[in-house]
């Protein structure tokens, strides 16, 4: 494995290249990442939806979800949460702040496109019919829970989430072989899923999928009967609440988690070595 300093130097060099990608490439990589993360979210829902215990259901979900980041690391993709660490290149004066802002805006928007595309594909694939429509109802339940988070709770949960996600990205960079990268990704991502922390790109699948599922009378009825969701609660599952009550606080938290708790801390801890 590489040392921490070697890993940080490699990431910073890669960050400089990211800011120099042509727009079409960045857009395509962002959409791919959104779809890959959405696939992990969708398949973890399949594993979790029929397990009544919330704590027990998160274990199989956490074991499946890491496939999303593995696909990005091995096949390519630009993920907003991981790209928050590009600020390390800003601290080393190798990337301008405006370049970082531009990168994050483009990646956030294209991750959103990827997540929505995956939600549409899952909906039309018939997967939500699993367990006689219970998966569709569970998809509604998950989305409703996410648009019901308190603002401060969303920020703090977003911070905690991106500490683990950024750790997984760096640890994968640190490992020199494929098996090492798989293990480096698996455990931090599993922990963030089991912990129930909020990830803005994951929610770009979860909430649109829930909104789409809520428009199906069958899934909505099952959600009311099985999970005790009321019609008033269902009405809260909309685009406005998606963006303002979840994406806004969670994105802020993810930025703080990646930039401050991981990026800033590691650069300060290894400042002298990085200067060499």
C-alpha cells in the first residue's frame, strides 16, 4: 500500500486533472457516477425491504451498497462527495477556488441526472413490484423519511457520511491491488449505510424513486396499510421538499465533512511532507 503522503500527493495530482477535463467528459462522468451510486441504493433497498427490524435490515443493505463506489473507482465517474476533497489541491495552490466551485456545481448537477435516470429505469423495470408491491411501498417510506429530516440533523448526518465516503476514496487510492481497493471501499461505505447517514448523491436516487413510486396508487395504498403512512405525509413527498429539506442541508454537510473533517485535516497533518 502507499503511504498517506503518497496517497494525498496522488489525489492532488488527479484533482488538477479533473479541473482540466473537457465539459462533455465531466458531464458524462458525473452522470455515470450518479447512476452507479443509484444502482447501489436500489439494490440495497431490495435486500432491506422485507426485513422488519431497521437495525438488522441495514446490515445486508450495507453489504450491497458499496458496489456503487466500486463501480466508480474501477470504471470511472465523478462523485460530488469525493470531489469535495479537491479543496486539498486548492490549499496546495494547484487549483483555483473558482475551478473547484465550477467542478462541484457540474458534478452535483450531473450526479442528479444520473440518479433520476436510475430511478426511472428501476421504476419501469418492474423491480418495485417485488413482494407484491412492498418494495414500491418501502421505496416511498425511505424517501419520506429523508424529506422529513431536521435541517441541523441533515447537516450533521451529511458531515458524518462524507467522512466515511472520503476515507473510502483515499483508502482505495492507497491500496495497490484490486482486492485491496475492494476491501478499502467496502468497510467505510458499509459503516455509513449501517449508521443511516445522509449522502446527497444517494438521495438523488432514493427521493426521486420515492416520488415516482408514490404516484402509483398500488404502492401508495400498501405504504399506508403496511407502514402507517398517511395521505398528508405522502403529500410532503415532492420536489420542493426534496431539494430544500434534504438536498440543501445534506449537501452542506457533505461539503463540510469532505473539505474540513477530511481534506483540511489531512493537509494540515501532512503539511511539511506535502511541501517536499
